[in-house]
């Protein structure tokens, strides 16, 4: 387990007398390896590579090896197993879709290594990254370290669980319809989806490229902000507008009562904040939008499998749950899909237009607080997260403590290209609402 309280603390630790990085890494990996047969967080652990890199770090810190400044020096990172790492199979969470060992690192893996991060393993995901439960019939159910009886959410289940379990300080996942922010919310950590194409997608198995993004998971907003600053391409600063949009009752129908009530308490508390104006976002049927998005993504993926655009290494081995979803999507009439696309275009337009003069839209992250591992996922699980993908906007989710009330997972959706400003605004809102950081 990582003993540091976060990325900043770990980086500061290297400037002080400290336990060798190789010893820390050995303890971390021993814990992850010992628990993985039951917790199923990783599809593979990179023990030899990670220990070798930690050894090089110790020599560098001792002055035996010189190196350029590294903003993520020695930070342990868990990477979702639909992202290529040189010499390692990319399973995509599937026997049928598995790809042979990659000839080179994905662009994001190369960027992480250049920043000094130590990649400790590839993580569990829903098959093909097309799911939101963290259950996988090939690899088993990824256990939620926060509560073993509950689902992790997905599809970036293992990357979220690795951070929640303390094995990694940073998780990297993919987010097509909320696949980073859903498991972040259900595992009690922070999940960030940047502006579309804000992180390089080369070497990432595609699901639906128009919506696909990479995403970051960490234990705090501060950690995500540090990682985002190190990994994102710099963007020009934009002036703050001092206006926050919130959801009214009509838009909260997808949320369970306790989630909606906690969210309203947050909005009411922010209403008394100086220098921050609030305005209600025009009602959108978020559940309808997320369903239309699911059928668009699943239908497109089914068509690519049929034409061979997405090759199947083992055609007869698609999991039953994924196969049923794809068959259902493929059977939908063209008129239904066309109507769904009109819904998506309208929703993206509404989101961008709403942010013309505002800094962000504040929403719940998930419509439920938790999902029992024995239960089906709520149909509206992606209701509040999918719209950011549809519009190509950055979004961040975090667990928010509320003075005198039950906590809630909040999400901010911001303007395209203003990723770092969005993270700063989220930190400001968390502080204004009170409560200890996660």
C-alpha cells in the first residue's frame, strides 16, 4: 500500500531522506499480487519492469544517474487494459478481442514514462470497454475496495479500484459514455475526462472515436490536477465568468431521492457564495440522451465487428452479455437510430450553448449512491456523465462531504479546452461546500 497521502507528498518525499523507491515498490506490488486472485483488479502486473524502474529512480536520486525534471517522478500508475504497453498483450477485457503484444507504447504510456511515472500493471475492464458494471465473464468481477459487496462500476473498473485500494496514486482509463467517472464515483475517488482529444489516443483500442477519451483517476482533486498539468498539452488561459449552471427538479428525475436531495443541498449552499452566480440549466432528459448514446455506440461497434473493421481474434468467444447488447443494437430499426442521433445532436448543442457565458454545469455524477454486486445496473447509470462525451467537453467527478448531511458525488462539466480551469473550479467548490477531502 502507498503510505504517501498523494502525488504531491510522494514527490516531496524524494527531497528528504526516504525509504528506497525499490523497497516501496516491492511492498506495493506484493500487496497487489497477493490480493489480485480474489480482487481481480489487474489483468497483468508488471513486477519486473516496475522494480527495475524503481531501482533506476533510486540511482538517479543518489546522483549516480542524471535525468531531466520529471513531474510524476516515481508515481505508481495503473493503466486500463485497452491501452497498449510495449511487449504486453492488450486484452480489451475479452478473449475474442485480445490483441497481440504491442510493438510500441501507446502515446499516453510514452508520455507517462517521460514524466517519470512507474507503470505497475494493466487493469480490469468491462469487455470491449462497453459496459459500466466492472463484471467480466472472462476475468471475473473487479472487487470494490470501498465495499466488497458493491460494484466498482466501469468500464475503467480496475484503474479505479487500483487507486481506491492504494496500489496506485494515478489510474488511467478510457471514457466513452462515463467509463472513468462512474467507477470513480462508486469507488469513492476522483475521475477526470478531459476535452475530447485532450490526451493522445494513439495506441488505445477504439470503441466509438467520436466520444472516446482517455481519463485520469486519483484520490483527490489536487492529485488529478497535478497529473493533468503534467500530461495535457498546454492551452491558453481563459477568463472566469463567475457563473455556474445547476440542474432543476425536472432534470433530476433520473436520480434517486437521496442523491437528488444531497445535490439540492449543495446547490443551496453555493447559492450564498459571494462572487459566484447560479443559473438553472434548461431541462434536458439526461436518461433519454444516455440511452440514445448507448445504442449509437453499440450499433456502430456491432457494425464494425460485422465488416471486420474491428478484428476478432476468437470470434466464438464474445461474452454472452456483450453479445446480447450488440445483437439488440444491430436489430434496432434505422428510424430508431436516426431519431437517437437527432437527440444526441440536440443535447450537444444545448450543452455548448448553455456554457456560452458560464464556467461549468454542476450535476450529480451517478443517479445512485452504490449498486449491490448482485443487482443489475440502473438503466440511467450514465445519465449525467454521457452528455459531456457527446459534446466533447471536459468533466470531473469527486466525492463531496456535506456538513450535516450525507455525502454525494458531484460532477462539473466545463468549456472545451478549459480543463485546468475546470479542475481549479472543482477544488474551489469542494472547499466552499466544506467537509474533509476524500
